[in-house]
C-alpha cells in the first residue's frame, strides 16, 4: 500500500479492488485495520449526566425500545423539603400580625435515593464503539470495487443472496470493462452475489425492522464522515450550494474526494430510518424555519443525509420570505448570491441564479457535520466559513 493510501484509509477513501488477476480461491481480506483513535462521541443532552460515582444513571429520556427497569439503590442525595410549621401559638400570631415575625415554613433535611438502571454497570461512553474500519467494511460490501469499477451490490427488497462459482465470478469481473476501449459497464454486475473472494456483509449492521421504535439521536453513533468537530478541519469539505458528489475529505491531503463506497456507509449505528433536522447551529431565529426529515426505510446512509441537505437548501426563496428577514440578513444574502454567481461564471458564459436558502446563511455555507440538538428533540447541522 502506498504512503498516500495510509493517509486516508482509516474509514473512507481508498478501497481495494477485486481484479481479474486476483486470487479468487482466497477469502476476502479487508483493508488493514487502522490504529487511529476513534472520533469522540457526540455530546449527550444535558438531562443525562453521569454520576460522580462512575455508575450509569437512569436515562429519563430513554426510547420506548429500552427494556431496563428502575430499582432504588444507593447512593443517596441530600435535599431540603419545605414544610408548613404547626399552627402558631397566640403570641406568635400576635407577632406575625404586627409583622415582627414572618416564619411560616421550615426546611426539613431528607435523604432521597437515586434511581438507577437495573443491574448498574460502570458508565462507559465507548462501550460497543464502532471502530473506524467497521464503517468502511459496510462500504466495501455495499459498493465494492470490482475490476476498478464501483458496482451496486445491495440486493433488492426480499432478494436472497446469490452464490456464484469462481468461473462465474471471473466472467462477471471481466464483463465490467471493455478489453480494448477500457469502457466500463457497472450495469453488468448483479446485486446480491456472494463469493468468498468478495467483501461480505458486516454482521454488525442489521436491517431496520419496520415498526420498531427508533433510538433517540443521542443513543446512536454518527458516522465519522458526518460528525461535527468543535474545532479544526471538518471531516468533509463541502459547500452546500454544490452537489455532494463533489465533496472531498477535509482532514487529509487536499483533493481526495469521497467515492460511492464512502457515501453508501451507514449514517449512524444502529441504522435509523428517519432523521428529523430542526436546527442549524448559530441560527438566531426563535424557531428554525425550514425543518426537514431524511427518510430511508432500508437504513439511512451518508449520501441520504447529504442529498437531502443539498435539496433543502436549494429551495428558492420568494420575495415575501426575503422581506421578512432583517435588513442585515437581506444584505448578507444578496452578497452571497452575487459571489455564488461569480464562482459559477466563466469569461465566456456568466452564471445567473435566483436566491436560494443557502444564500440566507451568508458565506457560512461550508458543511461541518451533524449532531443531536441539545434538547434531544432532533438533529442539528453545523456550518462554517471554510
């Protein structure tokens, strides 16, 4: 493996190909596992705070899928409960009438047990943490590189796996590329084929069960490609006025673009079928005006999130909505639209466009990732200047 590949093969970027000269008698071997540190978990809502004892507290906001029951155990916390005093004596009533005494309640010290999950265990935020190579393994299976052609390998709904022999696999590999012109024919691949020399479907990733309750946003792990980093380069370099297919890696060598296998990776672990976005970090509006939901009943992937964000911010802004903005916001949007048209223009052909939602962000249109909203009610997008 070249030095360049080691820069970005942790969870995305470089995928090995199954080629005509590959030894098809050997089982598939994944890219060597990365020793890179996993990304930090997203921040959890403020109402789910680890106890200083190191034990896991009861998650008062757990989803309906949670099966644990609460029991009362130690330790306890000290509280002061306000209680009414007994009826005052005649002297105290006289003093109170003369406003010489205001005492009518008292604080009673009590010890209240803390509620914990059944069978409390040490709180470990990295428990069952998805390792970097596991995200990539799903991309290997979903959109494998065969004869250096990216093919679609996810079977249709209800279609069972299709075992094929080694001669059949070799024939299919050869059919993907013309021997003389080098033209590619990814449509010749049959989705769902299985062979020992092909990337298998990772056992970690389970297909969503229709009707089963979904985890809350803070209960899932976010794909490293989509994670929001509070500082430093973002994992993805993508201006949302441009199609996501042109997005490149943000924390590696410049110019390394994401590919179809990267985009086919799950957006979260476990899979979600619905992700409701109702906030943009830094937005000053009392309520986000353009909420939307990403939907994929087979499991939301990275490209599902990116395409939906792109489409939502491509919506044209009408004159009434623009007039509802503050004067400063209108001026920022006007300047952004002008700059966006300049970027798309050439000396021969000028580019013109209407105002779109992305222009309302000013020049803060560089995608920096997603994370749960602070109140746990949905998902939030973060943007930056570059």
